[in-house]
C-alpha cells in the first residue's frame, strides 16, 4: 500500500531520464542541482555503501547531499534504455524503463518471487498484527511435517541405518563422552545458534536466544529463568486469553487446498477517547503453525467498513486478511460447547508444563543398553548426582505429576525423583529406582518407561566408554544428554556434559562452552533441566514426533468440521453478525493501535555476510527477523536499538554494544503507518512540522542545535529525560536528500508534552 505523499514526491522530484537523442550531458551547476558526481566514501558499517537514490529520481547523492558545487565529469554518450549491450542495460535506470512498476517504486524484475534478489511475500494481508513468532511464519500452503524415511525409523533406531562413524571432534581418546553415528548430531562445546547476530561465548546477561522469542504482543511476564525456555509455543494460549468464554464466532470447513480448517473471529472495542474496534483472528490448518493476530477496523480498506456499528462481514474480513483461503467452504459452527472445548485442546496440544526424563546409570567400562539397564542399584557417585538433580519422593499417594508411574500399588517402584523448574514439573524415570527383574536381561519393566522418553540423561562414572546412540533401540528417544563425573564424592567433584540429538531436532540451548566443566551445585541442575525441557520442545517440532502431532491435528479438525459445521455457510451470513459487533472492551490503556507485530518482506545480512530473504516484524517491545527455516534469525528489544545509517539502498541498524545488521526492503514497500501501530519503529521518512517534536508533536525540548550529519552518519537516539546536553544532542530532521523509504523513528516510544 502506498501513501499519497509518495506519489506527490515522485511527481515533484527532478527527473533524471536520459534525453532521447544521443549527446554529452552537461554538468548541472547552481543551487541544488543534482548530478552524477563521485560516490561518497564507504559506510563504516557493513562494508561500504554506494550512492543513495531517491525513489523519485535516479540521481546519486554525493557526500554533500547533492547540493550546489558538485562537479561531475561529462559522459561521452547517454545510452538509450533500449540498448541491451549499453552500460545502462543492467542498471537500475534501465530496469525502470523496462518495468513501469519499478518506475513507480512498486517492485521489479529482481524483486520477483523466486529471483536472485527476491523478497518474501507473506500470504496474509500486511495490516495483520501478529501475536507471536510462529504466526509470523505461518503459511497455509506449507506441508505438515513428513514421517521419517524409511518409515518406522526414528529416534535412536535411525542410528543403525549406516556404519559407525569415527569419534566426534575432540572425542578420539578415552576421555570422549559421545561418538558420532548416522542420523545424529553431537554437541561437545562451542556450537552457536544460526542467525545474523555475532556469536557470543558465553552469552551476555539478559541475552534472549533466537529460539526463545515467542509472544510479540505482550511483554514477558514474571521473572526470567537462569536459562531461557526455547522452542516453546508460548502463544498457544491465545484462544484461552481472548476467545474462550467470550463472545466470538467459530467457522469450520474443508478447503480444497488446505484440508480441514477452523477459524475463530472476535471483535473488541478498545478503550480510549474515541471508539476503536479490533478484530482478532485464529486460522488453524493441519500444519503445526497457526495464524494468530489482530487488525484495527480503521486500518481496513474503506469499502470493507459498511455504515453502521455492526462491524465488517466475516467473509469480507477473511477475504481481506487471508486472500488465499476458500471462505466459501466455511460454515458457522453450531452452539455446542464441544466446539470451543475442542479448539482449546487443539491449540494447547503442544503446550505442556509437565516433562518426563529418563536417567540411565553407566558404570566404568560399560557402554551398551543392556549393561546400563542391568545395574541394579546406584553407586555413591550416581546417588550424589541424583540428590543434586531432584528430590526423592514416595510414589504411593504422590499428588503431583507422576509420568505414568504407579502411585497406588508400587508396581513401578516405591520411590522416584521429582523436581520443578520455573513452572515446569519434571519427573525422572531413574533406571535404578524402577523394578529390577534378575531373570530378564532386557529389563522390560525399566525400558517400558525410559524407552518412551524423548530425552534421556546418561550418567557416566569415570572409566565409562563413550556413548553412542547405536547402543539404544527406541523410536522415541531423540535426545541424549551425557554427563560424566570427575573426582566423585570429593570436595573437587565436577561434571562434563555433551549432547547427541537426532538430525531432525534443531539445535537448542543453553549452549555448551568448549571444554566446560560444571562444579557440583545448582548451576549444573539448572543447566540440565533447561537442556532437557528445550530438547523435548525441539524434538517435537519435526520428524516422527512432528508428523504424529500434525496427523492428530488433522483428525481433530476433520472430525470437528464434519460433526459441528451445522450453521449457515459463510457466504449467506448477514452483514456484520451481532456477536461480531459486541461491545466487550479490550484490556489496556486508551489510544494506541493494533497490538502485535506488523510484518514486511525484507532482506537482511550480517556484517560481511550474504543477504538472506526474511520477514521483518516490528512490535512494541521487540524487533525480529525470521524465516521459515530455521525460524528467528535476529531479535532485539526496541530499547536496545542505538541508531541507524542509510547505506547500500537500505539501512544499517545498530544495537546492543554497537553491533549492526543490514536491512533492505523492496522498492515501494516502505512501511506504512496503520492506525498508529505499536511504537511506530518503521515509518515513511518525513520532515517534522516546524516548531514541533518529531515524535509526539510536543514543543521541542530545550537542547543544543543538532549537529549536521551526512546521510550515512548513524542517527543516535535522543538523551533520556534529565540528561545533560553533553550526553547527546537531539536527532536532526532528515536531510533533503534522504530517501523516502524505510527509516527508524527518532524514539522508540512516545513522549508526553510537559505541563
């Protein structure tokens, strides 16, 4: 969507089209004439910046902003845009003559989908504010996770499909903890998450891993654990928070392309001096991601809002928000309470705060599954480790999470190990606490529980042989955390840790440092609990476990549509159902705009790295760059943004301790303010009105005059209230030659006018 002033700038801007007849071009002189002068010096950020260009002109800006006095060497001949072999044949100028959309700043050949310079095109409308990261990455046409190939092989069983490989790096001697094997990845220390931010070893205080970024509409609640919870669908409670038990509509059906579909819609009235209406939506398909978001009614096209107060018709709203959805196949769900109950269960299918973790005891000289299962009792070193890991509890009469253990007749043992970690309940299946059968070398009563756990801790005494997943036969054990004790039962006891995981399980934290040893204490406990919880979360998103979850989801949606899609079809519903026009007020203060993150297709790169297509999401608290695989590539709290500089047709964003990331948006896709969304971090670049503050329209603060800067100088944020003028000046207004594309707001929040 383009704003009107963008076309005005294009109409008023000086034209730089080459004349139709060949001949030398004379240098333009005088006040403010533009020319093709020498390029400005490279930017200090991402390896140099070519001359900036306005979207209304092809003239380049020199270091002085293209002002008077720029001397330009004459060109011998102006090549026509029709000459493919001329110098302009591959230039942006020639592209603008070949493609009128490029001339208007609306895209072009290089930005076509699938091209070498392509930008992602989200399948939903640009004015949808997304509740969480997984909604930002939702694509209704994406196929659900596929079952393992060959069928019936997953987890540790897949390690037997090929010959054993050499030991993992750093593990070629008797001190190695793990061995490499087919279909598994080893972590022995130093692994870094994939992304655009520079590696940190160890991560700085307050650093939030990319895999831990989830909800974007609301700030994180409660205290942060010592190690962040990753790969968790923390936004799965969206239906419970904003729909369940409240006035809303559910629509069910089976789309020809998407299969069974369930849509939930709700209309809220936001508090404030003027009434504002917010439409919330959830779109569910068979894939594990769902669209969860909202849109302000005033941000919709004018034709979508009929006169009156009954709201936008549901079909029109869905056609605007998700154009590819076959709305004609949807019907209003019946009034049965089973519909919201089933949808709630479906949405929170992967949201669980109860975990079961297996623990195997490996004595010195042992390595096989049978040897570990046949250790009848725990040795002193293992008992010391268990006391550190959790609390020994009596199973009979136990009232908390029991993880399929018998709490009535002691058939699964008399005691077990239990603990909690920041809202999570963890029950351990400890091999030496489960029943031992002397006549059964396979110890099926023990393997029945540990063999069905996704995460297993292998405790090794000194002298144990390196562990390999080939020693285990199980379709469900995907992650093995190997812990070896050094100098057990002494004041100098320490532990080494390594991880081996199935190849379809993404990397998860907390990270291991090379050669790291943990002293006995709470630090090791917190690390292992976070590692086990994150490992199960990561394993559940792909491979066999992901395919099972997608199949269950498909069956739920299909049965729901066939049993409860009894209402009128969506096409026959009246304009604006009364329920959609409900007057229930949404929480939060007055004013403001749609909650969540607004999203645009972009290309980003780390310093010295290649550009990658991704989605840019800007919310009130956080800025994220994400791609379907591997997910979040970069995230930063808005308060951590230091400044920015225009470079290479885009901008460099400086954050944290001075790190930067390059960002480029497609021509003509400059972010547009939609009913003043969140903190307006990205808006069309405009000059402030005279005698007013750039952000809020308040009188300007009394600060020294701004220091002139070039277009490539990072623009720093204004000093905090009460800071001395020496701490930093106010942000200067944009230069006359600044491009009208994306630019960051001078402040990340709105200031209030002084009394």
